C-alpha cells in the first residue's frame, strides 16, 4: 500500500469518551448525598499507642529486636548470631532507640566490615524502632562458651 495514499476513505470509529455523568445512575441520589461507606483506615487512625513502657529489659520491642537478630546467620556456621553468642546486649530505651552491643568471633572475621551494618539495618527495620546503633566490642572476647545450648546442639558440640 502506498504510504502517500489518501486515507480519507478509511474511517476509523473512535470509541465514545467516558464522562463522569455516565457513571452515575440517574435513578439514585447524587453522589454527594450518598451515605459514606466505612473507611478501612478509621480503626488504624483511631488506635492509640499503649501506655505501657516502650523500652527496658523484657519489653515487647526488645523481644522484637532479638527476634530480628535471630534471623541473621553467620555465613560460615549454620547458626544465627544471637545463639552463637555474638550479641552481648540489646537495649531499647523509652525513645524507641535500640543499642546492640556485639562482638565477632575474631577481629579478622571475613564479615567484620558488613556484619555490624547488617545488624544495625535489621534492628532499625523492626516496626516501632526509631533508630538503632551497634557498638562493636572485643572485650570480653568471644569464645565457644558463649553459644546457647541450641547452637551447640546444631554444631554437634553437645
């Protein structure tokens, strides 16, 4: 077909344009007078934060941070870093800030540069945590005696 040919004989029927008034059924009341259906956010927006203390030992937020840390596994050992004994402490204050004190198996550990950043990222991603900080310590040094019984069992040390 010649591209310079007149296309006037080829009429293309365009579909009609949609109009808002076409969407409203004329037999019902106008949209402004229709009762408003329940908003799915009403309950969420009305919820209040509990009056119980946010942080401290045994708090729910501290338990959530520990659960998140239990999802991080040592790349060389099939045990999570919490049960491995690398986490010396998890503190959550009333401002919802988490401080994680941790160590590594050795200062020359292959993940020495990445593991603390991953711990900080995982802790800060826990819902309710405002900020997280990792304090890396070498004293007391890590030793196999710091592992939980579950970790020892997993590694065949029990």
